[in-house]
C-alpha cells in the first residue's frame, strides 16, 4: 500500500500531469475539501495542492510571458495574496471571484479563468511538453508565494497598457482600454479637472515592453 501512495503524492507535489488537468472541476467546485495539505498559513486555514495549482495557473495565464520581470509577476501574485488577506478568503475564492461588467455582464476578475478568454484553453490543457519548463516555473513560484518565500507588494488591482496620465478623456481611455478604476471617482462620478479625468496614482509601474507598462494600485475598497 505504501509503495502505491508515495509516487502519487510525489507527482502531486512536483506539479506533474495529475494536477494539470481538471480545471473545470476546480472552477465548478473550487471549495471542495482536498486530500493533501502542505502547510498552515496566516490568511487561509490550509494551503493545499489544489490552491497551489490554481495559483500556478493564474501566474501562467497572467504572467507567463513576463517571468523574467520579477517586479511584474510578484505584482500579479501580490494582488491575489493581498486580496485574500484583506477579505479573509482563500486563494481559490479570490482567483475565481467574479465582477459585474456593464457591457459583458458577470466576468472573472482574473480574466484568464473565463471560458471565453484566449488564455483559458492554455491554462486548462497544460500537457504540451514544450511548455513544461514555463509551467514548472509558475508552479514553483506559487509554492514559494504560499510558503511566504517571496517579497510581494501590497496591491489590489493592476492592468497592462497605456499610461492613464496621457489619456484622460472618456474616448481616449476607452480606446486605450484603460479601466475606469484607474481614474478618481466620487459619488459614482469621475473627478474632472478642466473637463478631463484625474488619474489615480499607481503604487508602482513596471515596463513590460516598448509599447506598454503594468500599473499596480492599492485600493482600500475593491
């Protein structure tokens, strides 16, 4: 019996093929009680294999192309961890939480987990051997984050795109796909100066490539 159990547990912990599949099962029942617990944690009762996998998938979906930019992937992970800590929720709940969008209806906050998102199929089927190295790196980062081994920033929101300072009108912001929360609001209305929106100051900015940067924010309410 022991000889049969050890390979299974080892495969799970190493992030092997057994835990790469079944994303739909996790999404449909994200709070199922897992069979294995890695450690206790300050902001969630247990850090589980399922939680590690889901965080790794979030990193893969949101930051796999920027794994050589520590400030960026730490910001992505930090947004998840910070939300979990402040809301008193699990990593699973935060990653799979949804929000209401006036145009699109209910959508996932981390869009790569939405079935209609271009990244959904990529994180659902992580069996391509050419992507093993990237997936293993994402899984390793997830483990380190959940073991408090990464110095993560306290951020709640981020987007990758153009500088809100330069695109302050409604038309400009929508054209550049800058989220509305990147601008100051009071009583449900944008704060204007000389007819233009006032940007919220990001906690920090990370250059992603020549054309765009990542803007990270720390909001009290989110």
